[in-house]
C-alpha cells in the first residue's frame, strides 16, 4: 500500500478533504494529513462537502510532528499562497506542492462559503489522480 501525506497550515480544510478523498476513492493508497499549526478541528463545511459526494470523514486536526519519523511515498503541500506557512518536509518521500485556495478564509454568506468549499473539493478531486501517478 502506498502512503501519502497532505500538509498545510491549519489541517482543517484542504488537507482534510484530500485525505478523505484518497482514503475513500483510491484503495491502493492510504492518506494522512497534518498541519504546522493545527486548528484543532476539522471545518464543518469540509465535512459537509465531503458528505455531499458520499464520503463520511471523521478526521482530526493533527500536528505535522507526529509524522516526522514515518515514511511516505509522497508528501503534498496544499498551501494556497506565499503568505501561508507551508511546511518543509524533512522526512522521506517525494515532495510536491499543489496550491489550493483556502476556503476557510472566504467571507460571505453561508451559501457563498459553501460554494467555495465545493469548488475546492472539486479541484482536489480533479487533481488527485495526477498527484498519485
């Protein structure tokens, strides 16, 4: 089984969505996620948009340090711009950066926020096969 780690800052949205999608849809892979400054929760809208595509995700926000000694085939940072603190991975594994906008920072109505979470979910869905190949 191949192992992939998705990294971001808060580990509440993008990396959680990617972890859940891989674990639900790519049986040859086992995904994990973590953050440099974990938010301490998984954003409820991330859970909701996953549920909309049939994925039940009960993840927890984790610190990257718990994975430092683990071996991964692939380590993907998903921070969306230079102002965010994307972690440097010092462990084993091919490192890839794939930028996704942070849906947690979007302002607006609940429906507007939900729309952005759906967009990010769909972008991640679209990009995962390329990342895992």
